């Protein structure tokens, strides 16, 4: 039930892009989006493209082994996902699955790919608590904190994005 003009969408994308750069994400970093379709999902996609961030789309039905494999293989640094009390939680127990991935990482010493994920951005709903033993591994942020800025981007960042840059890492299936 959202209606936006192209100008409004552009403004929303610029604000998110500015928030992501202010946060420290840079050209070539991989950002995951693990959710069902939403307006925020569209904003994330375009903000990533605008900055040369690589978007990795994640099936919202993924469970521990699938999510763990994808996060490592795609080298995702920041993950957008539903928060506590999100309407998207009818699809999956997102927080529980992510917590189990982080616990699995703490208990595993040999993995083919390192888990680079350090930041989770809650797309909707509320931030969820992170188990005390995992707080050194992950920080949880609210989407709205990335969009409360003027949206004025450093044009050199936008100009640095080239047509041949990768834009998406998409896993069509995973066998774990």
C-alpha cells in the first residue's frame, strides 16, 4: 500500500545510499538482503547499484546451513533482514536462524570461507536482542537510522561505478 513518484523513490534511494556510505560500506562490498518483497527491498537494491555495492539476494526460506553457506561464500559484510515483530516473520524465524548461524560459527574452527558478517540492518519491526556471547560478532541497526540524512551523495562515489562492475550475486540453489 505504498505509492511513490520516481522522484520520491530517487530521494529515498539517495538517503539510504548516503547512510550506507556514512556507515562505511564502500564500492565492491557485498550486502545481503534476506526478506520477502517490500519497498525497503527496492530501496536497498537501487542504493547498492548507485554505490557499486554488490547485492546478494537471499531466499527468505533459507535455514541455518543454507544461510551459513551463502553468507560465507558471498562474503556478505552487512545483512538487511526483518526485525522482531516484523510481518515478514510469518515466512521464517529470521532471528533464530541467524543466531544459530552465529553460534555455529563460534563452535566451528575450520570453514572454507570466513564469516565476514558484522552488521545486521533491521528493515522493519524492532531491533532484536543479540545473545550476550555473540555481541562481539554482530551489531544490529535500524533501517530508519540509515535514511535520516539529506541524501546528498559524494558524486565521485557515484561516478566510480562502472557498467562492468558486478551488481548482484544470486544463488539459484544451494546443496549443503
